[in-house]
C-alpha cells in the first residue's frame, strides 16, 4: 500500500490540473451535456491487457457511488484484521500479493500469513461494494498484444463509436499507470479534454480518485480472470462471481 497525504489525490492530466469544486452544469465546448462519464484503468501485460471501467451519468447518483466507496475505505480503516490508514492508496496488485502493514507493529518486516489473506480479501470485498454502487454500469475491454497507448486508443475509439451511433456525447478518464490519469472527450472523435471541460465536471477530485480506484479493482480482477496466472488462482473467479452483469469484455 502506498502512503499518501490524509486525503488521497490522483493527478489529473487534462492539462494536469486537479479540481476541488462542483459546478452545477457540465457541458462540452459545443454546449452539449455528455450522457456518460467513464472511469477506466488498464491492467495486464503486453501480450494481453484489460481495461476495467465504470460508467456514470453526470446527472445521476455519481456522488452517492463515490460516497459508498469512501465508506468502504472507512470500513477497511476500522477493520481490526487490517492496518490500512485513511490516506493509503488501495493498489490492487499489492493487495493481491498480500502486501500491507502488520496489524500490530513488531520486528517482523511484513504481515503474517493470515494478515496477507486479509489484505487479499480486500479485493473481493471491494468488488462486492462495486456491485452495489448506485447508478454505475461496470464493464471491461480486452486488448491483445499492444502497448498501453495502443490499448487506450482502441478503448477510446470503441466508446466513441458507441456514442457517435447513439448521437450522444461522453467524456472519459483513463489511467494507464499508478501516477497519471488523462481526461478525453469521446465525440466526435477521441481527443484530450480541455482543462475548462474537466473543471466543469460535477465531481470533486476525491470523488474522481475513489471511482478510479474502484475501476482499478475491476481491471485487475478481470485481468486475473482472463490471464489465469497460477500464482493468482484464488482470484480467477472473484470478478465473474461478484459482477456477473458486467458488460464485455469488448474485444479491442
């Protein structure tokens, strides 16, 4: 788990500026309010990768979904079987490896075997929370043999085609690594979103961070389901069992 300041932050590269306000209206440069906002995260390796995503409506209960994820984080902080602090980033890969602080500080450098499993189960608990988030559609996309940039481009093009066919507009945030997320307008073609468009989002930076973190759980667990890595076999069925109604995987 990575230690972060008391309030977690995720760098937003739409020009790189974060935001901490909540305007009443979000519209693109043409004045059309988008029908959807996507939160996507890539997980996997060069030969195969998964994009996990959450889809919300800007006018829907997105803040309630973010609040529910925040409550989940608070439950982890209060769980006596764990030692997760309020500002810790929940990194799916590290949780799957059982990495975390020992429950009781000692000379031991890492958590005990039972504590490692408590950290691993955070992933399954998170998927169960995601399944109940209000106003959320969950989905995955499957990339083959491309770079993260190529997979991102293919994912954005797929979403863009969907919304072009529906004659609707949409915006997406995609995280390709653990440090930077980038905002894109999806219509008429995918393009980096201008800062003033991102600043009009009806979500605070903490809400964006939480929803992107949830998308990472989806991406990582879906990847393990498809990759069938032996050392992560305990994860193989967590994604389909917890989120049986997820869209996809869409082939990229």
